[in-house]
C-alpha cells in the first residue's frame, strides 16, 4: 500500500491576498496588520493617524512585507466609498477585511453622557463597519471568496454599567455580524466576530486599572485572526469569545 503524502504547507499562506485593516495605527489593529503581513498578505492600512500608519508600513516593509497606507475618516461615508474605489482600482481585490477601529467612553453613566460622545461611539464602532462592508464586500462577492472579521468586545455580551453606550455599540456590531454572515455565505464570503475581554492597550484606560501582564495582549487577538483566515474552506467560525487565562 502506497503511503499518501500530505501536500506541503506554504510558508506564506496568505500570499497574493489583500487584507484591509482599520484602526491599524496602533494596538490590536497594528498587531493584526503585522501578523497578516508576516503571513504573506498585502496590507492596506487605514486610520486617521497618517504618521503612525507610515511607521507601521515601514516596519512591515523592513521585514520584507508589502503595505499601503490609505488614511480615512471611517465615519465619513464618502471617504469610505472612496477608499473602496481605490482598493478596487489599485489592487483589484479584497480577500480579508478586519473592522477593528473603535472608540469607547467608559466610567460615565448614560444620563451624563453627551450626545456627541454617544454619536462618536455609534459612528465609529457600528456605522463604520457597515460602511466598510458596504464598500468592500462587493469585491468579495465578485470573487466568490473572502473573509470579514469584526472586532467586538465582551462588553457586547455582558452588562457594562457606566459604559452602556459602548456596550450598546458592540451588541449592535454582534447582531450586524451574525446577520451579514447569513447574507454573504451564499457567495462563499465568511463573516466572523471576535469578542475579547480587556486587552493591554491604551483603549479605555488599558493597563492603568488592571495588571497588564494578565490582560489579553494585542498579539493574542492577531493570533485568532490568523486562525480564522486560514480555516479550511468548508466551514467558518462565526464567533470567538476571548478571555484572559488569569483574571487581571
């Protein structure tokens, strides 16, 4: 009986793929961008901080990767539409979209929350992913292939006193993800959500109130993204809840 040989695993599993990452200037987004680039993907980095995006791009290029900077105000529908048009024109594809950009106003009761801060969270955490999917999912539908990953939060699964608006935006993002996944699966486009607990970044106060060594690290989230985008094509994980091993 002849032994069946397994096919070699490519050193760069995302070679020839294009990945768009929002909020890529720092924290979780930067870690995700670096991980996908190291896996062979061409990165399109977007956020409002052009200087920091340039630093992330330079770091990727110094390791032999490819990255492009497209600064964008994700709350501006015209700017997001223009970003999608540039990706289509310059890359002719979008294989991976990671909606990571987010803002949070925490430790403030809802009745004390200014309307502008409510709008900022809803526009960035919920409206922006909608705009990005609306802009880039057509490329995936045309290719009959793609993966969208939305970075949510455990605050979108649990109550969060003094953070009700942030929690509401993440509950909304979860519902958006589950529903869009059903709309797009007929086109072989997978949509997943990752809901981490407290991550060791400057977001929401970060390590100032918890032991940073016990918190989830940005690289932990990037590792989950790497797992999702290299799944076998016959299935997809719709939701991952990511918790620290030890409570911070």
